[in-house]
C-alpha cells in the first residue's frame, strides 16, 4: 500500500501594519505610522489580519502580508522595499510609548 506523505517545509512570513494612529489617546491628534514585525517561520500559510474574516483593512489601518519566502534574504529584501515605500509616503515608525495599540489576529501560524 502506497502512503501519501506530505512534507511541510518551513517558510518565512512577516507583515507591515500601517495607518493613522492617535497620539496619547487624542482622537484629534494623529500621525501616519507603520509597524514592521519580526520574521516568523511557519509550516502553514500564515496570515495576519484585522478581523477573523481575514480582512486586511479596517478603521483606517491596513496590513500588508509578506511571504511565504524560502530564505531570509528574499523576505528582508521585500520587507525593506515596502518599508521604503511607506517612508516615501510620509509614514514614520510606530512608537508604542505614544501611539495607540492595534490588535492583530495571526491565523495559520505553526512555528517550525
């Protein structure tokens, strides 16, 4: 009897969250910010989203999922390309000390 064996390889994933964040909880004072997350190595299709329906845009925020890639160098290259695009559009790095927190759902994450 022949068995089907599925080999799941580890691949690299990450995401960038960007939008307008309140400064010190003040609705009238906002900045265009982005947050780059750490690399994740997963055996399944990792997906970061803002709701459980895999939505990547809500309330003025957007998530850009990056991956899957087989090597760190390729994903870092794509991550830097997207980060530079945001900087060129006037976005700044998100600072947890002054900008409001946004909660992200991580679906399909199985650490390798």
